[in-house]
C-alpha cells in the first residue's frame, strides 16, 4: 500500500536516469509533466546518475534533445561525487591513472587533479564506466593494482541499460580486475550515501523531506537507505516484480513507473 500523503509531503525528489526516466533516447511517459508538477508544488528535483562516461553538459544536451529543459545544477554524477571525495581526502597531490572516458579525464583535470597517461607516472587508480575501454588499460590497471596503489571506482553497477539490451558497466570490469588481482575498490557513487547527501545539502532539504527514485535495488535503493531517506522503486528498468521478495534493502514504496508517481502527486 503506497502512502499518498507521505509522498505528497516530499520536497526534494532525487531521480536516477537510465531505466527510471528514460531508456536510451526514449523518454518515458509523463516525465515532463512530473518535473513540472514538482516545481509547481514548490518542490525541487535533482538527477543522480552513476554513469561516469558523460559530463553534466552532455546530460543537459541529451535532455534538451528529449524535450526537457534542464540546467547543470539539476545534475549530480558519480564523477562529481568522486571529485568531492578526493578533495575531502587530500587527493589533490595524487597522480591518477583513469580507466574512464576522455570526458571523465577532462572533468578531473578541470577540477585541478593530475591525470597520468602513463601507468609509470600514476600512484592511484580510478575506475569508471569506460565506453572507450581497451585491453591496454586493463593490463595497466592490473600492474598498478599489483603494486598496491590506492584504488577507487565511481560505481558498482554490473550493467548499463541501452535501447538494445545491457552492456558491461564499471562493476563488471572491477569484478574482472578482482579475479585477476584480488583487489576491490573503494566505491564512491550509489549505493554509498554521498550522492544523496550532497544533493540534500545543496538543496537545503532534510532527509525526512527527500525521496530517492530509481530502478535498481543494489545501487539506487541501497543509496537512499544508507542516506536515511525514503525510496521509491520503479519497475521500468532493471528490477522486476518477481525480484521484490528477496530485495535487500526493501524500498519504501514500489510503483510501476514515474507516471504513477505523477498521478499520486496530482491526486
């Protein structure tokens, strides 16, 4: 049973992207209307994505193509969270070998971090969702991990949904590296609480007034639970109804899609 009153009292809505608001270049029904309804009620929303392969500017451009007006401040990516984490932990003096896209490298450089193109020059390994992955990068990563250097990853997602099915995400590559080196990374993005915590801090909204909406139990719902906020699982992406009995953690609410959330907010 979904508590309509509790959902209607929320002031900050944190949305996952892939599988929650769209799939590939197909915007799900009622997304535009939902975002407008939240703003009309005096609420706020932020988009939280573990996908480190694109910049915020690329997401703004994508939403424009999909017919949704957004601004850079509406987005928080796992690279943003990684940059915050590195600054908080004195990472400005490290030299990073990045298994990530050129976009991810550019974001790190723009934030003032040193990206090493040669493994010999690096003393920290960063893993992201690398759509430009090569075997040379994997070999370099294994050599560096064998040297015992610090190892961080943007996200643990096994797969990334596309219009034609799933492709390996950062978590799958990290699993391959673990098989080769017995090393596990420090994970920064969802399911860790940092991303929703940063969004709440920026919005000036408490955990009690916040709702995280996503399609994955082990990243989206877990991140909300770890941040102490209510969660809404939508069944439009990876998680299906038959997965719910064994889901851990359990979401606060379950709905078929974000169109159902719009109906509740407008009821």
